[in-house]
């Protein structure tokens, strides 16, 4: 029986290491348990509109009274200040779940009072909430992260 020299041992060790890494790469890519989704489907189109989003965020930052987004035991409540005329307000509330794209959804704004998104539509964990609205003259956007514990 012939002995293996140290050069051959290093090559064999590298071979095993490469096989080990490839095994895990293939396992993660083929297993549906691991989610490899993009944050935004059309990333470049989304980035092209970044300036518009920045202007909406600045407009909202300049407001003296901003909408309140709060987590309550019954759900998430979005309350617009009385300084806004309810008939002129239109827009949407987007709820984004970073860990599961399937849970993302949008709700149109209807101001007959505070808007409540019930816990039955929400899963426990982190939610990124974006409220985009217009008062007819300007567009606004407010973002907030809320953690729901069920």
C-alpha cells in the first residue's frame, strides 16, 4: 500500500470541501422550504420611481399633523388628522411582509373614520407599512415598521 503525500492530501481535502459546499447550494436552491424571492419583482422599474417616492416622503415630512399608524390588540389602525378633508383624500395602504411575499397586500383608503386592518388579515411578526395618499394638490407617503404579536 502506497502512502499519500501531503500535496495529494490537500487536493483531496479541497475536493471534499467543494463537494460539501455544492451539496448545500443545490439543497437550498431545490428545497421549497428556503425562500429565494426578490424584495421587488421589477427592481429597475421600482428604482426609476425612487425620486417620486422621495418627494412624497418630503411632502409628508413637512406636514404639521401626520397620519398615525398604531398597532392595537384588534389590528393596525391608521388615523388621518382632522386637518385633512376626507372627500379629497385617496390612496392606498400597502402592507409588506419581508419574510413572506404571499402575505403582502394593499388596502384602499376610505375615510369614514379611522381605518382598521384586522388581525385576521395579519400574521405575527414584522410588517412594513407604507401609506401613500393625495389630497388633490400634493402626494404624500409615510412609512413605518410594526411588529405584530399574536
